[in-house]
C-alpha cells in the first residue's frame, strides 16, 4: 500500500429508489476489481442509539422531533471514528443514507429550517461522492407499497424530495444525480463509473469535514 485512503461514497434517494440494491452491487463490483470495500447504512440500528431510533421508526415509541433529529445525528457521530479508521486503512465505504437524509426528513416537518437541521452534522467525515437516485413518486409506487414505518407516506415523501433538491444546490458537496428509473444493471454501471472516479480522486487527499 502507498498510503492511499478509501473513498466515502453515499447513496441517497427516496424510498424504493434502489439504494440498498445498488449499495450491495457496488460493494461486490469493487471487491471483484480488487478494491477493499464495505457497506454501511444509516440509521445503524444495531447500536444503543440505533435501537432507540428503530423503535421510533417502527412507531413503538414516540420521541420529540428535535430529540429524534439529534439521535439520528448522534448515530452518525458514534460511527465517525470507525468511518475515518476504515478510510485511512484504504477501505472504501459505500453507505446507504447519511446526513442528507437526516436534514431532508427533519426539515420536511413543520417548523424546521435547513440550517438548524444541518448543524449537528457539521464536521462529520465528508463524502467524496453523493449519488442521488432520482425516482418520481409514481415510479416508486410501481415498485411496491409503502411499509408501516414512520415517514412512509406519499405526501411527506414529496416534501422530503423537495428538501433533497435544495440540498443538491450546494456545490461544496460532490452530488451526482442518477436517473433511477432505468434497469438495475444500467444504474449499476453508471454508479460504478462515478465511484471509480471518486476513489481515484480521493486516494491522496485527507478526509475533509462535511459543511465546514
Ligand atoms: P431503497 O433501498 O431505495 O428503498 P431497494 O433497493 O430496497 O430500494 O429497492 C426497492 C424495490 O425496488 C425492491 O423490490 C427492488 O428489488 C426493486 N428495485 C430496485 N432497483 C430497481 C430498478 N432499477 N428497477 C426496478 N425495480 C427495482
Ligand atoms: N431517516 C434516516 C431520518 O429521518 N433521518 C436520518 O438521519 C436518516 C439516516 O429513517 F424514513 C429516515 C429515512 C427513512 C428511515 O429507513 C430509515 P431505512 O429503510 O432504514 O432506510
């Protein structure tokens, strides 16, 4: 190894856009090409904080809106040291949702501005690439019904999509919008191409801080 670090690659998008499918395929493809790669997802429901978030999403407990926003952020911060360590060891991380989901979902609630929502995540490891899987609500509906979790409602998800669109205007983040209405394999090829470029670009640069 020549001290090349791994890249932090995030997949974002509305429910059923294909994030989980594409994260899995991307990790497999990178490994097949001899690159070290691992998958992560947020919320990470396995930690103590993640278990509380999971109960909230399953509607088994209620939490005040600011409180749950800070828990989602804390769930990222508790994993930030591991993220940095893996990247420095040369492992690329493919992550299903990150701070952008955090901001988009909370700011879709009444009374929450984008800036307040971004604040707790300022300084997290900055992604080298954020792939936004764009899919219309109608196309998403064709892929199956919503489950029973909190936030799985068409009207709320439309507002979430608007918030994502506001976040994508920020040129300090390397956003790539992917048309997710195509076949799994077509999407995969495009995602792999962007990811390879990001991995090469990140290799010799230090990990930066998000929104700082
Ligand atoms: P997300 O993680 O964004 O919610 P998933 O990867 O779980 O999305 O995919 C949601 C559903 O849509 C699954 O049933 C999956 O098999 C299907 N799916 C994923 N990608 C595509 C695609 N490109 N075209 C059609 N169906 C897809
Ligand atoms: N979500 C996810 C948030 O509200 N804030 C966050 O910071 C993150 C990472 O939790 F509805 C929402 C988005 C989605 C739910 O669902 C997580 P999945 O199925 O585990 O992605």
